[in-house]
C-alpha cells in the first residue's frame, strides 16, 4: 500500500516537472504582453490601498486607546485600595 502511494507521488512529481517548462514559457509570454493600466484602475487601486492603510492605522490607534484606558482603570483601582488602607492606618504614611 505504501509503495503504491510512493509511486503515485513520484509519478505526479515527474509529470509536473516535465510540464513545468511549458508553464514557465507561458509565464514569460504573459509578462511580455503587458497591458497598460488605466487611470481609473490605478485610482481604484490607490483608493483601496489608502483604505487599508487608514483601517490599519485606526485599528492600531483603537488598541492604544484601549490600553491607555485599561492602564488608567488599573491605576484608579490601585489608588482606591491604597487610600482605603491609608485611612484604616493599615499601611505606613510613606507609601
């Protein structure tokens, strides 16, 4: 069973390698037949790229904002605990 699978894999690899030369030639011909990009296509591509960039920057800004809010809330809780302990004389005045 294993030998049959190995033979099938090797034969498919050999077939793909033999057909690879013609595929490479097709790709070279496709690169030679370049069609010019119109202004409309270029503007749509630039608009889409700008949209992705804006979305990414907005996402990063929101993450930073959420992090700052979480830090402030953590500090507020720590301050509240410290004040309560200070009022009960559970901690020294130095802290």
